[in-house]
C-alpha cells in the first residue's frame, strides 16, 4: 500500500491505476478520521470536470457577456482553451495593467507542497507583472489584525503555542471559550499525520484537570473532557468575560504584580469595568441579563480561575462575528489577570480545537515549497471584502489605521479554493461575480465557483500527481507519488500554467526549464543541502520510502516563557513590548466599533436584539464534521449525513415541537437575505434558540432566485458585513433566522451533475 496525505489525515491506498480500490487510514494515526472515505468515492464522481470548457455567452459574445452562473458550457480542446486564456490575459494586462487582475485563489486546495494551487498561480501572475492580492483569512482574519497590536503576531503564536503535552502535565483548569471541537481538531493546512485531540484531553482529565466549555453546542468539547457546559447566548461572550474580569478586579483576585510588570493600560480598562465613565458596572448581574448565564456561576468561575493554574483558550469561531476582536482581546486580558502567561500550563491560547496544529511543537525546519517570486503590485484587500471590491471599485474603506481604495478588477483568476463556500450573502457574491470581464477557474470538480467561471480548466486531485507534503507543525514529511492516472483530460496546475506561460512568452521565467518531476527533485535537493546535517534521507531514499519524522525545536515549549522570565531582554513585538490591555495605537484610529480596550458592543443580530422578534433563532454556521469546508461534498462520508440530499440542521427538541417539525423532514430556513432547504435533526446537544447548520454544502441556487439554496448552504443567510473597521474580518459564524416546514415538492438538486453543455 502507498501512503498519501490530505488536510484531514494520512492514508494508505491500493490502486489499479485508474481508481483507488482500497483506502485505509495511515497505520501511525492513533485517532484516524472517517473523512478518508470521501477520497476514493469522489474521485470519479459525475461532477469531475472531464476536459476544458468555456462559457457559451463568453465564447460567442466576448468578455463581459451576461449569464454568468446560469449559462451553458462548450467543451474545447486544451489547445483552444490555452489560446483563449493567453489572449485574454494579454488583453487585460495590456489595456488595464496588473491592478486589474485579482489573483483570488483563497482556500485550502489540495495537500502537497509543490502542487499547491495558490503558489502556482501566484508565481504565474507574478511572471506577468503581478496582481491584486488578498491578506488574512476567513477563519481568523479578525485575530490576524488585532493580536499584533495586543500580544503577538498570530502566526507566530499559533506555531509557538504551549504544547499540549505541557497542558496535560501542568494545567488545573481549562476554560475554553468556543470549546475544543474534535471535528475542527481533525484538520490542518497541509495535512495531519497523527490525530490526538481526544487523547491529550483524556490524559489531562485523568490527571485531574477540569474543563469548562463555553459554547452553545455541547459537542464542541469531546466527551473525554467530562466538561462543565456553560452556554451563553451566541455573540455575548465578551459580556461574560468582562464580568469574570470584574470579579477578579473587585475581589482583589487579580495578579497585580503581573499586571504591573508585563502589561500596559490596565488602569484604563479597570475604569470601564468599574463603570467610572458610563455608570455601568460590568458585574455578573449585568452580564447575566445579556448572556443568560447565572450571575452566581460567573462569580464562582472567576474565583476558580484565580485559584487554579488556568489556561484560557478562545476558538477562532468567536472572532468570526460582529465585534469579534472583543472576546479574543478579553481572553488575553483574563489570562493576564490570573497571571498565567508564560507559566507551564497557564496563559492564553487561540485556536486550540480549531485546527490540529495548534499546540504542536514547532518544527526545526520548514519543508520545501515552490518560490512564488515578487509581486510588484502593492494593492490588496482583506480577503472577506471581495464582493465589496468587485461591486464598488474606487470606493474608500478603513483597514487597520489606513484608508484604502478598492481597485477596478477586470479578470479574476481562481486556482484552488471555493469563494462560494467561504463568503457570506451568496446572492450578493453572485452579483459581484457578474461584474468582471472574465473569470478563470482551475478545479477538479464542478463546484459553485467553477459554475460561475468563463474559462474552466480541469485540474488533477492530489492522488493523480506526484508531490510531497507535511502539515503545519506536523512532524511527518511524506512522499506522495501519484496513485492513479488523471481523470479524463485533467492536468496539474503547473502543466496548465506552463502551457499558458509558453504562449505568453514567459515560459522560461515560469518553469526555469524544469518539468514538475524535476522541480520536485530540485526543491528537495536544495532543501536537503541547506540543512547542514545528514540524518535526513536524500531524494532517492525519501521517494522510495514511507516518509520520515522531522525534528522539533522544543517538545515541551511554553509560549512567552522568555518574556515571563525577563520582559526587558525578551520584549513582545507590540508597540510597548508588553501585553497591551489598552492600545494607544488602536485608540488612535478612532474606530467606534473597536476602541482602545476591550468592551461589550451589542451585535446587530443576536437573540437580545429587536430583530429576534421576527427571526427568533440564532443560526450557527460552523464547520462540518464530514468534510473539510466544502471539499469532496459529493464523497460518500459527506453524503452519509444528508437528509433527503440536503445538509442537516440541528434544533433543540423544544424548538422543533414549537414549530410542528419532525426529525428527518426537510425544512426551510430563512431571513431577509435569503433562504435554504435543510434536513432536520433534533438534538439536545444544541441550546434552545439555536439552529446549527454547518457550512460546506455546495451552493445550489434556484434558477429564478439566487438567494434560495436548494442544498442547504447557510451562506445565503449570513451577512456580508465586517467585524470592524480595524480588521474588516469575516462575520459568517452567526445570523438570525426562522425555520418553518417545507410543504412543497422537493426541487431537484443541480450540483450533483455537471452544468448544461453544448
């Protein structure tokens, strides 16, 4: 059997050259994921793109032709497709320049370091003169901007986070805002070799560590934790955290020595807690009215946090909401107030339970990857503002203390990823995608994004090409030889781009005269030669083997330990070199929706707002447990949980009964932005007032109504509004909805078959 790597785990497979005949998890994985079943079952699904296609309207009427998203497609040869694409790139770059090209390509694409779709297309566009890029991510775009002002660069923090093994040995109390979701812990960009989300939690619990899960979903924490479940109203975590801080302050439980030496601005924040300026003390009674959590339990929890070695962790989900900066900032503040930052088993964590890599020791070296070259274009957008950019070129907007202008995009090039999964208010995104002259997409499948493209080029799945890979902070480095031939006429992204580059006269610049196989060897040999030691196999041995383990810098790493030992010698990267409970920089921006210290700001859509009278359910659009984002939604494991072919929505039994709904029937979920169909699952693992519908169902709009998804994509319901002017981050986690029975005949799904062709 041959080993291969995906974002959700390594697997072993047997192939007949055409298809995978046997797939099983890698034998070294202690907690293998059933998502592996999606790989073989999806490979030759009818939605695989067999050959190049061009949208009929674009082909007949030229760039900018109407009908995108509802048109038919014309199959063409690779030669014709390459000629058309090269000609359009030549036109756009020649007439409008590189600032008219958006190199979108946001998303996870496939595992593998050389055939990394975004790296390939960005290298290609840089050879043409550059492109408008995105910054940050949908998953943690808010934190990426906030935390450098307050604590540290987010990506450094994720890599250097305290090891889970240290938490197992030293932590007495874990307070997890957003929980420690086992389904999210199953994945890591680039791949996971060994899953142990349940294992480390079980070991900590056996030693006596207590877990408190603060989430509206009981299963956001593994059963092994035997956790206490506290369920505040979604979107109200900041109020709960402020009340915890108020108790620590009012009862003299805060570690004032730590605050004095390692932080700045606590006095300004304390005035807010005490109500010195607004007359409102942020105590547990105040918070109870907002959160629904009893005031007595808030007081007790604050005292418990002060008395124990406490680890405060905040999931990425909390910052994917309006004013998402506030709970992340407050997590840092609480960890500082109990004095645990830099101590083994104490302090602050962000993303434990959000991805497998957080809490894994940092590797000594990174793995080989394709250089992308330099992008001379300085224009960028925060990634979640793509629809704003396309709909309103020339408009000004705020971002992290700067005033920026949206460019006028004529061509969008998307290679890897699926914006019709990640983005919010999909009817608005569809309107935005109608504006550019041309949209180009590489994809193995007829995803929603491919169905909104003008030139569609079939790319290979990772099992159909040679590569190698290792996930973020993962110790294993795997060779990934192709397991089967490509499906139909699919080609890898490198070969596609090399062909277009040749026609545009930049072939040598893009390929440097190497084939994909030669690049793999060249990058590995270059990497191997720079290591300075010989215990790593050469390329021949590596390629013939089953992978090897990379060393780590410190298996028992404790984040901020050096800072704790000597803050003068090891200052933080913040402006003050300290933890900024009050940020002069952020305060100077003058943003009403993100002032200079953390506060409670009421969201527009939550169960305490007037909008809840019309839409009394809080939709939680979290990540799915049967797939990664929308990847391989047509796979067997993903399809196994569908209800009448629709994505499942969970309701508490009381909410289902109040609406006359029964488990297993199809329901309509709606608000003023849109509606979708979903299959009902009744469960007391969700709090009353909650509707939980995971993202990932391929967007399947009704032909007459783009805001109605027949398949169950919650992003027809979510708002395309930023977290704040500071971050312009995604707010797709929460929105208000209503649910009713769907009594009409079920409409057929179109996403399970290719679009119409001519």
